[in-house]
C-alpha cells in the first residue's frame, strides 16, 4: 500500500519560507523624525521707530523752516450783560398787577408800556393835589386883595409880605403834588386808579419778577423787570494763575463763538479781578465786546489771548505729519536708508499748506515730505 503526503508538505514549507523572508525585511526600524515639520525660522519684528528701507530715494526729504509766533492762550468764557447797561423797571405805586404787556426775553423800546398796576396810592396823592389847588387859589386871592389894600394905604407893608409868602408856600405845595402824580404816571386832568409802568430804556428784558395778579411793593420789593442793553456785552473768563502773564489790560483778544465757529470777534480786556478763586486758583477776566446781534446771554465762547512773547517753532508741510493713534509723528533720517519715527506736538495751520510744530523737532531738521507713503511701505 502506497501513502501520498507530498502536496501538504510542500505547501507548509512555502508558507514558512515566506514568513522568514518578511521577518527579514522588517528588521530595519522606522525614524520618528522623518515625518516632523522643518524647523521654524524666526524673523525679528520690524521696529517702526527705527528701520531701514531698500530704496530710500523714493522718500524725498524736506527741511523744517523757522516760524515765529506768539503762543496763544485759549480759555472758555460766558456771555453776560453789562451791569452798567442793565436798568431795573420800578413802580413807585404799591398795588396789584392787572395787566402785563411784555415778558422775559422781549425786546422793548424806551417808553413802551410794560404793565399796569391798580393802586390806592393814586387816590391819596390826588387828594393832596386837590387840596393844594384850593390852597393855592385862596392864597392867590388873598395876595391880590392885600396888594389892592396896600396901594390904597389900608394895610401895612408887612401884611402884603405875609400874603406873598403864603401864596408862594401854596404854590410849592401844588407843584409838589403835581410832581407826585407825574411820578406815579397819572394825568392830573384825568386821574385814574390804574398806574402805567413804562420801559426806561430800549433793550431786552433779562429778568422778570412779576406775574398777573401779583402784588407790587414799590421800592421795597423785587423789581418787576430788568432791561439790559445788549449792544455791548461782557465775556467773563477764568484764567489760571500761571497764565495771567498772557493777559494785559487794554489789549484785545479773539472771541470764537461755539454756536458760530466761523465768526471771530474782538474783545477788549476791560478788567482783571484782583482776587483769585482759592479753590481752583483762577482770576476772573472781563472782556467788553460789541454785540453784532449773535451773542445771547449765557452763551459759551472761547477767548484767545496773545499777550506772551513770540517763540520760535518749526514749520513743515502738512503731508510730513503722520496722524496715528491720536498722535502726530514725523520720520527723520538717521543714516543711509535708515529712518526714525518721532512724536511731535503740532500747532496751527500756516499759509502755504504748512503745519506748525511746537515741539519734537527744531528748525533745520530734515523730515520725510510724505509720511503716509513711508508708513504704508513699512506696513507692507
């Protein structure tokens, strides 16, 4: 009997040989760094305050010129009426208001009716006036009789002199009573219990202390109205103690109205209060200004004083100033292709599109003529 095992034995041998071959191929270990990214190259950040450019000829330079100007002191102020041009409206009659013809803020003319007051003072003064009229008539008749008797030798001269004196006293009493009626605003020929109160000057009513049916106490109470002539007004400013050297009596200051920024007025420095505020160390400065009709009481203004000595500042083209982060900068050369950014403090705009530089650079320094172009190049 013959047994066949050749087929299975051959298949097993082939599997063993293949396994040994694969094991021999895996003897080489894998490198873990082979798949890692290449090392990063760190480049230093650009210093905007000191850097170098490849083509410096693309950024022309200009030289800062000299500019002399007196430093300006700007302070805030408030429009107030001139006290010397404010006139109170008074009523000599005591009584109750029955009619008001004007109100706060109205413009009135001299002699214009403002209010009417019902007063018992009129009856008392008119009574005195009528008695004075009768006494004067009687004294005049007695004088005429005494003159006739004296001419005929019936009386002595002393009797005539007494009659003349009595007639003059009666005339004085009559004139006084008539003047009292006139001051109350009453016509002696047409008396009335209503007293008319008129405007003493032309102007604007800046204060009112009376209403309908209110009582008027004559000279003892508050004034019914106050009329101010606003053709000239005051500007009251607070100037700090350290800045008082810029304010001189008799000089002029520029007045800029907050409500009308395009209008500039001239104010005359009329007074500097000799007493400082102990809390904030300021002095009240009063300017007198002719009112063109724009200024109203209570308006805020800016007063510019030029009392200090002129100082020398630099001036550069406006394009040389870089406005960045609420500050002003310029670029100055520090070597071939190297530039440095400097912070400056600018002043007013000058003719020729120039900008005044108060501090940061001085006349004769060179700056880049167009700072924005250089800034954009650096950012790229």
